[in-house]
């Protein structure tokens, strides 16, 4: 795949204006509604219950308003691969102008993507890749690089030594596995750091907290945690707070969402690896519009890396002022 940066992607996405198009529409029901002959673009996230997707939806809405197109945000309430496939089926029945998919389980949506491609509907992977599929390309975080950044942040927090543990939302999501790969790559550079446990949360804060509590009980001398998925760090922070180990056991995780910020303000979180969900969806919509209008300058199998930023207690306030 050919990898390009945000700036290059923005240049490649040609500006366009379409008079008479309808305004943005945001839906959370499992079926997209027809808007006559006007093009409708649909974003299908992993779920709707994670604060991360609030920023993603806002980015889509704002960009749709700028472009004068209709965009819908449809997904399952929780991270449910089967429910996501069913919603994908209902979306295909409406024949949208383009689809952006963030897959719970990439293998589960291969048939849907193939059907969309056969019907002439452009599909791009957004937030999480879909390997070996008919998607036109991927826009989102370079998750291996982000995992390396998270691993280095934890190594710094624990003084480059000690026992650490990982809590990961899913082992079927490619993006989370790529982050885990990056974390391990970073930690391997620090021989005095030992990864003693990796637990799966199922993208549930409650399960992440229970898993973290179990790890703490088994490893009373634990130095730190990394939360790989969006629900993992809040669970880790909850476990640290319950055990009165905030600040003693370090915690690093993904996304500047309210629970993560609260954990940082309470001294339970040492670093947040911020993705750019707002920018991802804004650019993804531009890309879909250009593919639909056959004006895209992006090649098949494009990769747009939207980047990440490490946020610490010292930089949190300034980051919140400039986010988006």
C-alpha cells in the first residue's frame, strides 16, 4: 500500500461543491433512509457506546455540512460483529454513494464489502483496516506506530524497569492487535521491563476493571498497565482507584475521552495516546465523495496515516484547547 500523510491526503481530496444537496443527517438506527436521488454516505463504526465515536460522528457531521452532502452514522450499540454485519446488509439495501467501515472483525465483513464493490459502491476502511478485502484503502491511525508510542510512554513512566501488563479490548480487531504488536516492540527495547499479563476486556469497562484487579492481585509489585482499546484504560483506572494504587502503578492508554481525562486529573492515568477521530471522519468523507464523483487522485490501496499525540498531565489543558 502507498502511505500518505494528512497534508497529502487533503491535497489529493479535490474541493467540490454540489448545489441543492441536503444537509447532514446523523442516524443511530440499523437502517439508512433513502433521500431520493441525492447521494448518501454512510459511516459504520464498531459501536455507538464509546465516547471516541462522539468525536468521530462530529467530524463527519461538520464535513458533511461543509460539502453540502448527506452523511449517516449507523452502528451497533456495543462492539458486536454479527450486529455490525446485519447493519451493513441493511445499508447495502439502500444503495448509498459510499461507505466507511470500522470493523469489529474484519473477516466478518468481507462478503459485505465484496457485495458493495460489485454494486459499484466505494468502500473505505476507517479507524481499523480490513486486510485482504476489496476496500479502496485505509484512513486512520498507524496502529503499530501508535503502539510503539504507547509502549515508550509507559517505559518512561515506570523508569524503564518493572513488571507491566496489557488489557486489550479484542483479539479479533486488527487495529488493536497492531497496537499490541507496537507495544511489544517498544517494550522489547527495555530489557528490565517484563510483560507479565495480557487480558481481554471485550471492549467493556467493567470487564477491563475486573481483569485489571485480577492482574493486580496476582502481581502486587506491578509497575504499570497499558490499555489498548478505548474501554480498557477507564477500567484500569477504576481498578487502580479501588486498590488505592493511583500514581504508584502507572497507566497509559488510548484516546482523550472523558473517562480518560478524569483518570488523568485524579492521578490515575499518566499518559493518553490521542488518535484523531474528528479528522479521520472528515477526511474519510472527502475521500468517499471524490471516489463517488470519480475525481479522486488517490490510488487503490491507499493508506492515510492521521497520526497520534501523546498527552500527559502537563500538556492536557493545552491539548484540550486545540483538539479538532
